[in-house]
C-alpha cells in the first residue's frame, strides 16, 4: 500500500516524519513486513537519526554545511549545488522493518525528511509491504 504525504519546509532542517510513517503502517494493517520511505526531490532527503536531543539535528546541519559549503566554482545555474550534495549524502529513501504493527526503531531513533533548499512544499511516500 502506498501513502503520500505533504510537508511545508520553511527552513533548512530535519523534519521529523516518524508519526506519518507510523500512521501509514497503522492504516495498512500490516503487522510484519517493511516500509520504504521515499522523497522524490533532488535537494531533500530521508534519513534516520536521533530524535531525543535537538542538539543532534543542529550538529548534523552544522557538519553538513562544513562538508558541503557553497563554492564560487559551482556552475549549476540555480545556485543550489550544496543542497544537491547534502541531499545525495542523505539519500532519497530508507527502509524500516515492521514488527507487531510498528516500525522497528531504536529507542532514540526518528525518521526525518531533510530539507536543504527552502522554502519548499515537499512530498514523500511511504510504501508498506507485508512479509
């Protein structure tokens, strides 16, 4: 079963979408299987990381800015090459195991849509498949 969600990303950030993934799993009725979360955008991505301490997101954004700074020698006409680099580093999807009708995540893990070229209206998909 495929579920589509919308998100309004106002700033460069990690947007916690864990509740939407849980919602899709619940709606599907699948108790054992997988969920694939996919972002169809080239300057946004999907990742799993800590959701307990907001300083982690701050540090991740800082690290990505240092690893992929804007550079004068970039030639992409839209001027957002660093956003493309960050999105490629994050990846466009992640797969989560479903067990007992819930995503099998670690205690501190959350699922994030990562935005690197705001403001944007984004969509993401959750595909839920039974075992």
